[in-house]
C-alpha cells in the first residue's frame, strides 16, 4: 500500500489514505469536503471512483453491459443498501428503516466490470432510495448534456442510456432481445 515519492510530488502517507477512506465510508460528505478536510487535491479521489464522462468511456461502458449482460444503452448498475449502525442519541427514529433496524444508506453504481463508479454513504435509514438518489451528485451527473449524445433508434424511437438496478442484470445474453440491431 506504500507509494513512492517521485520528483513530481510527495506521495500521500498510508495512514492519511486510510483515514480518508474510513471518513468517506462513514459519512455522507461529498468528496470536495473530504479533500478539503484532509488537504488532498480532489482530483486524486477520482482516480479510484469515477463515473464515466468521456465519450469513449461512455461507449466502452455501454458496450460492456451489452456484451456481458445483454443490455443495450446501460451506463451503470445502481443499488442501495442499508448498513446497520448504532444511531446518534436522540435521532434513533431517523435511522430506523423499513427492514426494522437502524441503518445508514449506501447508494452505489458499478460499471460492466463490477468496479464502483459512484458511492454515497450516510443518509439516514428512514430515507427512501429515490430521495437519496435525488439529493446525490449522481443525479446531477446523469443530467449532464454529454449523455444526450449517446442514444440509439429503434422503430423511430430514440432510446437513451439508463442505469439499471442489480436485479435487472440477472438477465443473460441467451435470453436478450436483438432489438438493438434494427
């Protein structure tokens, strides 16, 4: 885990990288806040978890989901999970979820290689997945005009990209539709 110091820059010490990772996983703070808190350039975070925004990366992701899962125009697999916690005193009801325990919510996407491209952790368990998504930076990223360039036409209908829930990805190439060839 130890990195080398180069002529260009000093490496980030292991203890600081671990502290950043733990803080990121344990809070609902966005990366810009964490980078400021730890004195790390925000761009370094994006070397590890990055939602695809370059045209060739978007095409690679879409092609990957089609070849591996049989889904056309998929930009990511999205899911939420409840992580069990001991809630802050006085806020127990905010963290009590529909599964009948106290939690925080993790909202994440992965690409066709199952690598994380977005992670948001920390919303109280009482929140529903759609409200967590609507308040996330991911919802703003997906609204970026760069994604409008990626579409396909099926029977004169414009089909834009989509983010799929993990349950939809259980479909295999053997039972997929070949509509994308029209």
